[in-house]
C-alpha cells in the first residue's frame, strides 16, 4: 500500500543581506607584535614593521587549550612587544569599531586586521587593504607610546643594508643598464631614509604609557 506523504517543509532560504561564507580556509586568532629592530621606510616615513603571534592551538608555544602565556613570555624575552587587542580606537578603523582584529566566516573563522576587507568574485576571494588607514594607526601607536621610536643603531643598519646593495649594483652598472637604474633607485631610498629619520628626531616625545593587561 503506498505511503501517504502529507506535505513537505519549506526550504530554508537565505535572508537578503546575509553574507555567504567565503571560499577560503580558516585563519586563527592572532595578536600583532613589534620588535625594536623591525622598521621600514614608507613614502619618506619610518614606520614599524609588525609581526603576528598566532593563537593557533599546538603551534609556536600555544598549548592545546589555546593558552598563549608561554608564547607571550618567549616573545617578550626576545624583545618583542605584544600589542593589546584594544590598542586601536574606533576612529582609526574603517568600520568605526574598536580593536584591530576582525573575523569573517569562510570554511571556518577567518581572522584578519581591521583594515582588510574581502570581495568575493565568484568562488575567488580578493582581499582589499586600507593602507593609508593602517599607516595612520601605526603613527598612533608611536604617538601613544605603544611602540618606541627606533634606535639610531637600527637606522644605521638599514642604511648599511641599502649601501651594500648599492655597491653590488654599482659594480655592474657600467655593463648592465638595469643595475644602473637600480643604483638610482637605491640612492633615492637612501635620501628618503635620511629624511624619514630626521622627521622622527624632530617629532615630539610620545605619551608615556603604563603597561596594562592585554
């Protein structure tokens, strides 16, 4: 005897405005870090070059419960500063929310900085980055005392690296026009580095910030 089906259920339709998950693997939670030796020149300005302390369980001294205490201690012993998550006011982020980490849904949670935003083009994901906004935040970190100004020894090391590269290219410049062009670019980079360092030296003293809990 045929089974009598009384009726089907309605499909679960996606609500308008609900974002589809991104076609990307998950990225773990993180905190940004800075080492006193890591600086670079950007458009005639010296800015800190930040690293990341991943919160991925079982990786780089993060335990299998997600406790980052050991990872933090090891980084601090090596001279790194771990930036508190709240070390970014709402007025310095594109979405006007406090903090420097954002999370999107993909094939799991995708953690990125507040200045990164995805665009889905079919199954492909393109990440756009607000570089001017990010650089403004780096200046804030320096002005507020989260990151100290670079030591002159660091600037000397950057200058020596550029000079060594210039010397290598200059030795080939007579027979290689690409090397000659590189020498001119490096000369410009040396000038920008010196100008950027002069700006740092003439800047007002940063705010003395007390160390608080992260």
